[in-house]
C-alpha cells in the first residue's frame, strides 16, 4: 500500500499572502504541492502561478541546477562544465581572497533580493559579505526604498502597519497604488471582499482599472504620478467639510498649519484637471475616508515614481488630518516588519561582523558600477535575476561581459543572469530546507518545512555561504551558525511559545490574540515624538520641508508613460521558465487604451515597437480600457532570453532615481510608440 504523508509548509515568495502549503508525499516522493485548507489566508488554494510552478518548473529536475558549474564559453553564452563544490568554492575563495588581501574588498559587489524571503535563506549570506566588507547593492532601491524613507521621516517608522484583522472595525479601506488582484491574490479575494461584504467602503486609487479597482466602490483612476495633488484635494474636502480631527492634529502632529495654504489652493476642480479624476468622486472618497475609522493600504507601485517620496508624505498628511491612526479599525500599512514579532534583524545578518564597515550603492547605479573596474572586480548575485529585473538592461548585460569581472551567480535555474557567470552555484528551493517565514501583511509566524532533498548537489543559500566561509579560512562562529540553532533563537524572540516542531505541525500561528492597534500609544520615533508633516530632517536632506501638491506633467504629444507592474502569472521574473506559465502568458504585450490605439492606428495583436533614450522593445498590442489615454501597460518579469529582441521592459527603464533614497522611478518611464 502506498505510504502517504502530508507536510505543512509556507510559500516564501515576496508576496503579501505568505500562503500555507500542504505537500503530499507518496512513498517518500512529493506527489503534489497544494494550498493548505486550514490556513486562514490561503483557504485551500494557492495562487495560479504557484499552483503551476510548484508542481512544474520548481520540481522539474531537468530545469533545476544540480551541480556547481564553471564557464567554458564566452560570457553571456551560457556554456558551462560541471565542477565539484571543492573546485568551485576553492576558486571563489582564491579570487575573493586576493581582492580582500589587496585592500579591494569594496570592489566585491553583491546583489540579492526576492528569490526567497524566508528568514535564513533570505539573509544569512549577508553575514559573510559583512565580514569581508563587500559592497551591497541596496535591494530596496529597486522596489520600495522611497516609501520607507518617506514614512520614516513622517512617522519615525515604516515597518509598522495595521493588523489586517482590524478591518472588522473599519468603515472604509483605501488601496492606494497596489494591485492586490495580482500581487496579493488572497488578500484580494478574501480579506478585501469580506470587508466589503461586512459593509466597509472600498476605494482604489490607481491609474489602471485592474480587477481590484473594478470590484471597488470607488475607483479614482488618476494619471500616473499625480497622487500628491489628489491627496491635497482630498485634504481640501476634509477641511472644507469640517472633517479634520483638530484634537488629533494639535496633540500628535507637527506642521499641519503650514500645509493649509496649499490644501486650500488644491480644490477638487483643480485636482480634476491635474489628475483626470472627476471632482465629485474626490468629494465622495474624502468623506468616506474621513468619516472612518479607515484603513489605508500604501502600495509599492505608487512610490515607484519620480516624486514617489513626496507622494507618500502627502498621503501621510491625509492620514494625520483625519486622525485615522492609533485606534481600532484605523491605520495604514506599507508593510509589517519582523521587529513587530520581536525579531531583531541584526540576529540574522550579524552587522557586528563588519569590522571594517561595508559599502552600499543604489540599484539604480548597478549597471554603471558593473562597467567600472574601479568600482567592481567581483560580482556575486544570489536570490535575484538582475539581467531580467534591474534597470538599464542592455547596459547592465554588456557590463556583465567584462572579462576582468569575476562573477558568481547562485540560483535554482539557469537564467539570463547565470549565462554571464564564471561560476554558477545550485541553490536548494524552499521545499528542501527548514526555515521561518514572516508575512509582511499579516502578523503571523510560519514554518517552512523541508519536504524533499535538494536535487543533485544543490544546497540552501546559507549552507553555500557557510562552506564558502570555511574555504576562505574565516573562523567567526556566526558564519557557521546552524539552521536549527538559529531557528530556535529566532523563535524564542517571538511571542510564540512552541518550538519549531510544534510550529511545523500548525504551519502558521498568529502572535497577537486580538487585532493589534497600530501606533496604539501614539508615540512616534521622530525627533519631536509627533507625526512630522513639516520635517526639519527632510530639509537637512535637501528635501522640501513640507510635502508638495505635485502632479507630474502628462507625457508630451507622441510619448506614452509605461507602467510595468506585477504580472498575474509571474513573481518578478520567477516562473518565466515554466512551460505552462509561458502558455498562459502568451506573447509579451503593450496594453493601450482604445483611444490611443485608434489614434496611432493599431489593432489588437499588431506588432509595436516602443523606444526611448535607454532602449527599445518589440511587443504585441493589446487594447483595453483598463489602461488610460497617455499610458501603456507592460507587465514586468518576462525572461529576456526567450522574448523577441532578447529584452524585456527593463530595456526601456533608465537608472533614474526617485526624489528620495536613490530609489527606483520605474513607473515614470516614457517611450515613443513606433510602427515596426
Ligand atoms: N520594470 C520593472 N522592473 C521591476 C519592477 C517593476 O515594477 N517594473 N519591480 C522591481 C521589484 S519590486 C523587485 S522586488 C525586483 C525583483 O527582482 P529579483 O529579486 O531579481 O526577482 P526575480 O527576477 O524573480 O529573481 C529571483 C531569482 O531568485 C531565484 N531563486 C528563487 N529561490 C532561490 C533560492 O532559494 N536561492 C537562490 N540563490 N535563488 C533563488 C529565482 O529562480 C530567480 O531567478 O524587480 C524589480 N524590477
Ligand atoms: N503576481 C505577482 N505578485 C507579486 C509580484 C509579482 O511580480 N507578481 N511582486 C511582488 C513584489 S516584489 C512586490 S514589491 C509587490 C508589489 O505589488 P504592488 O504593491 O501591488 O506594486 P506594483 O505591482 O508595482 O504596482 C501596483 C499598482 O501601482 C500602480 N501605480 C503605478 N504608478 C502609479 C501612480 O503613479 N499612482 C498610483 N496611485 N498607482 C500607481 C500600478 O498601476 C499598479 O496597479 O508585489 C509582490 N507580489
Ligand atoms: S506567491 Fe503569494 S499568493 Fe502565490 S502561493 Fe505564494 S504566498 Fe500565496
Ligand atoms: Mo518588490
């Protein structure tokens, strides 16, 4: 009789949902990977992309990397021969050792990000880079750093959000610049829909009429980059209707009075012109949000704008003026960090190992740094795929052909990036080692439980870096801390009182019995201890003292703003090598509004070329009023190597930085539309 076993584990993708998974094994072999029916968020079904990829590419031994590889062909050709771990690590240790020995540690660049966001697999390798004083390409600068920097200025913290369970006390939820229907499918399907069914008004602020927007009570379909003007117009209505929470402002907010002239000037009629949103809808949304208690989900898409930091500061003013904080059913969420569950991030990355400091650069400068032998002599990429996901794609890939750049790539699969590497190391997937996962939306702690051995000689990231530390002759005990010790130490920091075996049986636990109130004590870690709408620190950083009612100018005639948000079927570039996913995706498309398509003379399915100063891309036309005039949609994450012209949307994305924290301005990209 077949022996059947069910293992509960957790999806460690960079996703709001952190789904519970059941792995069924028959006779010791994984039979399927499904959604956990007992998991409060997942309710039995994984998202479409993971349901396919975890039963497809991720368990396909023909696609997975199984041994260390050494390059034999030219860089970029992807020609390798298998070598032993000893040979591979010996060569890496020798090369890095030479750079460290000649005082060139900072020329060792490493990039990492969303391959896995499980706690150990996602962070442990940083310990060795700290020890050797390498340069980290700051991962958040390609994703969400402007928003973090802005929230830190205003609230003193960016990693404390609302507890989603507080929706039961909310009368209104704004989703501002996120697309849960793609990027948080279970929060969309369950959390948001349940809240609406219970009577909360759902408002979506987004240039795209995506499925979450379509299902909302109010969709403010604004022009990209016009959010700050809209926020000021909402504030205008709040004040004009006498809905400002004056007691809250007096007690907890710094600088509200300084904002009043700009608020008074931004009438809904003026904002309607700047943002392209009807004034009546602005009125309606402002009243619903101000009546409260209200939650505000701050998406990551909205701050990936040239003025993204300012946008967040303006939205923060809306939260402050309406007093939607520090009480049941109120608050905002950018993300919920590990600290809220007691976990000290330093216990993961061990910054104390960095005796001689480390370096840091923005992802926006990566291509330039990789071109420059004074800035980079070695490049190690793990948990990421910069040849697909980073800006300045063509320039970056050209830089990766440099013969004097020693490149190590660590991945589960051959990717457009591994093609350039001198050494490729095979990583184990989340199904193949124990770890912990913390949702960045819900305040939970989850177990990632080993369900199978890695294929061939693949190893978890952390084990690769332990072995590399050994090959380099390091002796700091922190570089060799074992997974089970680390898991026990981390779990002990959380409020959860069980051990890993207990957690593994349950899959996921919530760590606060009741919905946690965000900023319950209304104490803020700012210099004044209050919410700083007017910020002296901002001035010191060369930023305006106050948020500005800014709206980007619409693109000039003949140009189009390109948004490249999360795809339904890809997770960043992950899953782009799964054949079923590829079929679902079809050819890469540019979605245009019917008016723009008609004006430019395109029909659905026509080939189109889009180009700008950074590069060009050929796509197929799709036509839909989910887009708006002046704007096109090209979802992120296609694999350049298997796309027309060996490129994806990042061929068009420059290294332009947003107004804060040297962060990405990807959603500010403009192109010209050309017939091929
Ligand atoms: N145009 C455009 N570009 C964007 C964005 C956008 O909105 N528009 N979004 C940006 C954002 S938000 C982000 S976060 C970045 C993400 O960019 P990346 O973090 O580079 O994400 P992926 O491209 O999915 O690359 C992750 C890689 O990790 C590998 N991997 C998976 N698990 C493991 C593991 O356990 N170990 C190792 N070593 N590897 C593993 C996967 O196979 C994959 O190749 O992209 C950015 N790029
Ligand atoms: N399926 C899937 N899920 C994912 C990912 C994925 O690649 N695929 N990536 C994961 C990662 S790394 C991240 S960071 C999150 C990101 O998930 P989200 O926070 O949802 O971010 P994006 O998908 O970049 O963009 C979200 C929305 O921002 C909107 N937006 C763009 N410009 C503006 C603007 O000027 N104003 C306003 N108001 N909105 C604007 C876009 O139209 C889009 O609908 O998703 C995670 N989940
Ligand atoms: S990517 Fe997100 S929605 Fe899909 S299974 Fe993983 S956690 Fe769930
Ligand atoms: Mo991201």
